[in-house]
C-alpha cells in the first residue's frame, strides 16, 4: 500500500485548479479585509489583493504535488464564470449608478458570489458553497438587515473568502458533487 502522499501524486484530483482558486481567494479576501479596516485605502488594497491573487493563482501550477490537468469542462466553467460576472457587473454598475454606495457595493458582492457558484464546476463544491454564502450575506445586507453596518457585512465576506480559500489551498479536499 502506497503512503497517502504518494497517492496524491499518482491519482489526479477531481478539481486540479482548487489550490490556485484558494490562493486567489486568500489574497482577494486579505485585500478586501484590509480595505474594510482602512477604508481610506480600500482601492489600493482591493486592486493589490486582486493582482496578487491573480498572479499567485497563475503560478499555482508550480505547486507540488501536481493535482493533474483541468478538463475542458473545468476551463469552460472558469471562463464562463468570468463572462457572467463581467456582464452582471456591467448591469449592476449601469443600473445602480445613481444609488447609494451601500447598494452598489452589496450588489457587486452579490454578483461576485453568484460567479463563485459557476466556478464550482472548475474549483469544486467548496467555492460553490462560498458563492451561496457570500451571495446570501450580501442579500441579507441589502434586503433583510439594511441597517447592518456595511463594514460588518463586507468584513464577513472577506473572512469567508480567506477561510474557504485557505481550506482549498492547504487541504484541497477531493470533494465532488456526487
């Protein structure tokens, strides 16, 4: 019987992109969290988190052991999630441009959560669960508890991204939808 580490390097993971997605979430979550803590600097923190996450995610293919090669379905789901997100962000920004910042920010967080649900086909069920929970968090801030402080809703969103991202990066569980 092979040790578990040897099995990890022999058997392909059902979601080989899981660690890259985890890295991306950690950096984006950290950027957003710092933006909520230091609101006067939220733009540089948000952009910095995105750039660091995107770069780290791209370099994640160098991590060992290799988890395998993503399938065409996984790559398609990843691209589709970005196309849907871009379209929905355009809709939100043009539709709510005259609304208050809270409505705009929470609507954007809602859209980001929705795109994570689609990403579940590329990165696995954990990111889909993150999408449901972050969308629900934004919806609660918009509709159920509009008096809830925006920093609390946004901070919780950031912590969810960091937590699920860490789980995906460090444990990369082979959870599937079956």
